[in-house]
C-alpha cells in the first residue's frame, strides 16, 4: 500500500512537471507584434529580409508611407528579424568622383596597347585601362568635373553638345535612335556619363560602372491644331467668302523633352583603388565609335583618342 501511494505521488509529480514545462513552452511561443522602423533600405527589401527570419506562421506587413514594418510572430523570431535588419539597414557609402576627359595622341595610346607596361587590361565596352606618361599624351580639350554620389546611385556629368558628325558616327548613332542615317540636318545632341559606385571591396578598392548617354536637345512639339476659315454668311450661303475673309488657327502645342538614351554598348565596369586616379581609353568597338562621335566637334579627327581620368574618394 505504501509503495502504491509513493508510485501515485511520483506519477502526479511527473504530470505536474509536464504541465509546467508545457506552459513555459506555450508562453515562450506566444504570438507578439512589433513595429520596426526602416531608415535606408527599400521597404520591400527590408520586408523580405525580415520574413526570412520568421517562423512558418510569422507575418510581415509594410507601411510604405511611414517606412515601417509590422511583424507578427513569437518574440524569439521577431528578435532575430530585428537583429538582422539592424545589421543591414545602414546608410549607403558616400563618395566624391573626380572626372577629367580629354583627347590624346592616338599614336601614344596605340603604343601603350602593344606595351605590357602601359596597358593595364581590356575592359568591357571596348575600353582599355592604360597608364599614360605626361610626355607621351599631348592632351588637349581637357574638361574636369566633380560630383557627389551615394553607393548604387548613379551620378551624371554632361560633357557638351555636338552638332556635326562623320558619316560613320551618324550611322552608329542611328542605331540608338538619335539620328537618321541618311538625314542631312544638323541635330544638336548633348552627351555625358553616368557614374555609379557599385561596391566597396574591403577598405582599399571600389567597383565602378561608367555608362555613356546622349540626348537630342531639340524638344518635340506635339498637340492639336485646327484651322477655321470664314465660309460666308448664314443669310447668303451661296455667296463665297471674300479674298480678305477671316481665318483662325487654334493650336494647343505640347513640348515633350527628348529621352536620355544610354549608350549601353559602350558601358564599362572596372575595379579601382580608393582615392587613386585611373585612366581608360576608348580603344575599340563601341567605345571607339563613341570617342569618334565625341571628338567630332574638334579638328584632327583620326589622330586623337578619347580618354577618361577617374578618381573616387570615400567621404
């Protein structure tokens, strides 16, 4: 009898422990709701990051107008989501890009292309990274620019307006819809470059993307026009109007700005040291055609080559 009572006591104790542990687990997994402010990440990207840390029953709602996430889950999973967002939701890097463009002696760059010391590697889009010596370059028509950029946000420089193109350049630009190949009119086109710092590699290098762009400067005029001519009087409709009859023109013109067209075939990317200048030359393919178009406003075309000097410093 004594042994039986002890067995019953132990059974009741075990049952109590199981109930207590169950209550503790249920309290740990109780649903909770938290609001999380998102400061720098796109709200959709932040929601995706938070969702990756939640349980199968967890939910994320976005409030784009206030840049807030509403997270529903147990406290442990919510804390995991908040911790990861805190690590990733940071201000993008700020940089200053120093850009110089010029044309140099074609003979100098061609000798560098054949030289292992002068040529630092082929780049996409037909560009060549080179190391010019000051006595070799004989540079002219230099333009310098400075712009502030945030990481992954393109900055833009405008290099000038061109009106006269060679036949080769006109045919090439017609492929981008900027000109008609057989037209003879002088269409002013402004040009420039988009520069984007894509990635900081360690603390010493940057990955940078350069995309040339062009835009016709003449706005397109669209709209509705109608011409009203005096057709005579209502009391004598058979009488034609006089030679001095009134005429009225109704017009509602709309000025439409021409789009900026990126010259994607001449875009390039390079990895460069922080706060050190690199030089790239428009050596062949699309970059060479771009350089010929940009230099067409100057003389001695065919004897000069377009180059870009770029230095990017971290702020």
